[in-house]
C-alpha cells in the first residue's frame, strides 16, 4: 500500500475515522494493523488540510 501523489479515497476515509476516534481507541486500532498500513494512514493524516462536514 503506497501513496503516489494524492491519497486514495479509502486511505483518506481511514485517516478521517482515526482522527475522529478517542486517542486510546485510535491507538488500539492502529496496533492491530500492519506497519505499512500504519505508515500510509499516518501520511494521509498529515496531508489532511480540512475535513468537510460531509466527510465527518
């Protein structure tokens, strides 16, 4: 799983979901994912500027 240019819709949705969770819940979920997925979604979180009301 890699990001080239823009973030895929699925990765963006995962990033938004993780950002909306309580910190402990997000950490628990991330701990269950493969390292490459964690890296990818972490990059997506860093690239998010704003989240529209529709995406929330």
